[in-house]
C-alpha cells in the first residue's frame, strides 16, 4: 500500500490531476447544493372561505419561506367567497409577491373574490371562455329588529348585527376597496371604465383581455413559463405546494361553504348569511 | 506553472457551480417596490344627506277618507306607509282598507262613495274591468288616485316541481291597468346611477322637478330603487339626471319617476321605499311626502247623487216642509231613510226647521211654500202653483240636463252643496207621492230613477212615471206627451 501511494504520487501526472480534478469535483458537489428552481402551483378550486383560505395561506407561506420556490402559479376556478377571507388571501399574496412573482391561471371562473385575488398577481392568464370579473359585493339585509319571548339579547341589533340601512351602506366601502385593488393591480393595463367594471358583469376571457382585466389567453403550461420568466429561471421543476405545505394531496373538506339542498346536492348559496365577494348564478338564485 | 495552480483550481471549482447556476437562473428576481394594496382605512361608510328642515304649513283639518287598496295582493305592509298615513291622520283624515275577504260587506263601489282618494301600492293581482271603471268614475268626479310601485316588490313564484324556473310578477302590470286611461305607464325596470348615488347604486338622487304643487320647495329627493314611467298627456313631476340608467336598457337618460295626469287627479310614483324610515327623512323626501298627503286630502271631490248616502259630512236634520203632514204612511219611509243614513255613520233627526251647523234633508212637494228658494239656485224651475194639483194640465218642470219633465207621477231628488251645508231635497207632487219617493231609496241607491249629476228623476208607481212609458226621450225621437187616463197603476194587494 505504501508502495502504491509512493508510486502514484511520484507519477508525473499525479500533481496536475490533484490540482485540477479535486477542485472540479468539489465544485460539482457544491453546485449540487444549488437547488433546482421550482415553480409552485396552488390550486383554488373552491369558494374562498375559512378552510380554503387557510389552506392557501399555508401554501403562500411555504412559498415565501422556501427559497427553491422561485415563483408561484395560482390555478383558479372559484366564484369568490367571504370578504374577510378574500382580503386575507389577497394580502398574503401581496406579501409573497414582495419576494416572488405570482401568476394566476384562470380555468373556468375567477369571479368576484377570486378575481379580487387575481388582480393581486403579477400576471393573469385565462382561457378564452373563462368567466372573469363580477366585481362587487353582495349581502342579504337583516330582518327588521324584533323582540322575542324566549330568545333575548342586550341590544336591538344583537341578533342582526346592524340595521338594514347600515348593512346596505357597508357594501359601498367594500366595493370601493375592491375597485381600488383592481386599479392597483391592473394599472395602465385597464382599458375600460370604472362603471363597466363595477357593474358586476362577468366577462369571457377574450373580452376580459380586450378590456385589460387579464394579461393573456393561454394554458396552465404557459402560466408556468410566464411565472418562470418573471422569476428569471429556466429548466425549472414544478410542484403542487399543497403536499409540501400541508402534507396532504387534496383539500380535506372539513366544513363545506355551500348550503346543501334537501336532496344532498350542493346549492350555490353559502351556508350562512354574511357579506360576500361571491358570484351566484342567476338560474340558481333560489333559496332552497 | 505552479503559480497558476491556485487560480486554475478555483476556476475549476467555480465552473460547475456557475454552470448549474446559469443552467437554472437567468438573473435575479428583484422587485423595486412593494406592491400597493388598497388603503382600507380611507373608505368610510356613506351617510345620507340630511333632510331639509321646512316647517309644516298650517293646514285646515280634514275629514277625508282615504282608501288603501289591500285587495290586489299588494306587496306592502301598511306600516310602511306610516310617514304618509301619519300626516293624514294628524290632519283628521281616516285611512280605510279596501280588503278582500273582509267581514265588512261594503264593496269598492260603496267605499268610493265616501272616499276622497284611493291609494294602490304595488298591486300584483289584476284589477277587474268593473274596478277600473269604478275608479275612473271616481277620478272623473274629483277623487284622487295615488299609485305607488316599487321594483323590489315583485312577486316571484318558483316551479318547484319542474325545472325550478322562476316567474316574476311585476307590480307594474296591475298598476298600469289603472293608469292606462290617464296616459301614464310604469316601465318594468329600475333606475340606477353608478357614479352619483345615495349609499348604493340603486338609490338615485333627483334634482329635476317641474313646477307643481307636489314639487314645491323640493331641491333634492332620493328614491330607493324606482321604476321609471312614461306619460304622454300627463305632467312629469320628477326626472332623473342624464347619468341615470334604466335596468331595461342599461342606457343613460333623463327618466321620469313621478307624474300626474292631465287632470292632476292621478299621481304615479315608481318607489315605495322613500316613505319608510330612515329614508323619509333623507334630503327633501319629507317635503315630498307632505305634498303627497296634501294631494290626497285636497281632492276636489264632487259629490253627487251616486254617492248617496255619503253626501253628508255631519249630522242631518230631516225637515218636512209645512205642507207635509207627518202621517203614519210617511213615518215608515222616513225611519228607513234614517236607518240608511245610520248605516253610513250619519246621524239624523227630524226637525221642524233648518238648523245651523247641520246638513239638511228637505221633504217637499212641488207646491210647498218657499221651495222655489231652494230650487232656483239649482236652476230648476217649477210650474206655477196654480197649475197644481191639476195633473191633467201636465205642468212641466225644467231640470238642467233633463229638460222639461212632467210633474205628475214623478219624484225629484236633488242635491246641493254649499260652503255651509249639504242639502238633499226630496220633491214630489203631493204627500203620498213623497211617501213613494222615499221608498225608492234603498241600500243600492235609488231604484227606478234616472241619475244625472245632482238630480234624479224617479218614476213613482202611483203615477205614470214608469220609465217604460218613456216620457223621457233622450234621443228626441218623440215629442208627444204621454197619455194619461187619470187612473193610478194598481198597487199589489197586501
């Protein structure tokens, strides 16, 4: 063994190999520490409410905290949801965007609160027939105050939260902040009037593009490429962030957002009254 | 060579690192500015404009009765009209419901006899042709019609057993059937304004008013989801700014929301919500509501004999003229007349003479002394007293609108109203004819009588005044006087 070492080191090529190969090998090893960039995907395929929002916020945080996640694509198919959860998602997305680009890919629908979230992204891609928009707020006015024999409270609006008029007036600042979010998100790209946006119309993807509500028509793959381009990465990997952030493949439905009808099917109405950035299809606008 | 070893080694070390870096990264993502978010704290809940404070004008007390339609599936609760009915009550008026299935047997026709105005709010069930005609006649005689609709008060029915389709029954359909004779029609829409509104896009400011007592002192009113309306011959009272849109077309325009007909007796407004608290106190809405109350209370209601027994506003003195003996035959019909009046809530009492502060029912014959003083203001000319009781001479009575009427076999019922008194005169040839004349008065009005405004000419069974003999020739087809053989029509036995 000693002879072999002496013989090898005494070889005329031994020193050059040592000086060349060793740094190269170490360099290769070190380079492997450089992570392959990942474009993470977050799926919003539900209404926006406490559970769906909680899941997605966890994924936003995961992307925020993990450097290998270089960009995020949010795939949307949602009619919107509660105002508070929509705002929570929107603000988490804005926080993430401070570090990483976010691209939204709209599948069938990004209505109301979902579009609120979409305008917080760097880039919005939709299908030509995706339904986009429905900017606005909705609620059901409470009943006129009444008193009951057995069900008692300490104030006239304890049961109702406020008068009908006050509840109606609450909608306006929410509508204004929604519109400001759209204006801030779309900026100069917005090519239509505030009145048209605030009318609450749903636009198909191609029309939404013409009006500047979205940036492009395209596929999920194009959304990934756009996100990678914005992050200045290539040869990237893609990951569904849900299993990474939550350890589960699919959302566990703890408490559904929508009311179930007597036959067990899902109605488009939320389970509880409240203030919503939510689109409810006209044909289903019927209390079960 | 040795001195290059270290740089070469370093280069070789960096080479794979750089290669991998370049393989994956084209550059560094860098955002210069934090993405902006809405300034949530800057948005405030809009508050309604304060109402204009205007002292209520002194108004004369009223005894008007206002009918409130609740017989046409009206989509409202009477409490929603309290801002209006409160004023009406405060001014002495009474608001009475017109309801289906009521224990009150009064029909709409009966109620319209004593009413000054009729309010219909968001009717869904159709009005019958008879009802429309009754209300037309009511308006023709100075009654006032207020029709309020509201786009939020449509009735929606669902086909639960089929595809779940919804059918919307708008209130404008029934309302328009009432308004059609007056050239006013509501549009099945709602108005909105996306740029200038009161708290919500469907709450529209109105500042364009035409000169009218109903719009006096108005500078701005707010209607809370309103139908627009159209009128040809009527007067638009309140009109939107041009930035307001109709949901029917989503196009801008100056839309009318309130109008009166050409006779100024029919008022149509496309909103109900402005009457409800707190909206009745917004801008000049309270003033508008007060004007609406005035409109209802100041109906130039023309009372005529069709309105019997609701011709009187206070207690009535029944006064037989001096030539009328209060015989047993007469007392019975007089008592029936008093019952009829009592049923209408009008107290009455026999009196030997006219009493100040009371209305009057005068029982008289054509030859009663002093009767001419009552008749001449009505334009009625009696034959000279010398011609009575000679019925064969066929003395003629001149009655405006009727022409010459033979005095024999008929009775006259005449009504006059002055500032001081309402007077009903029952006039016949003699005491027994007067008894018969009292008998034509019944719950359904006057039987066997031709009514024309303030006069009714009644055929009496004891004379030849049966209209089948037709002394009355409205078309001028005959001028011969009817023959009279001096015998009375036989009365049924018993």
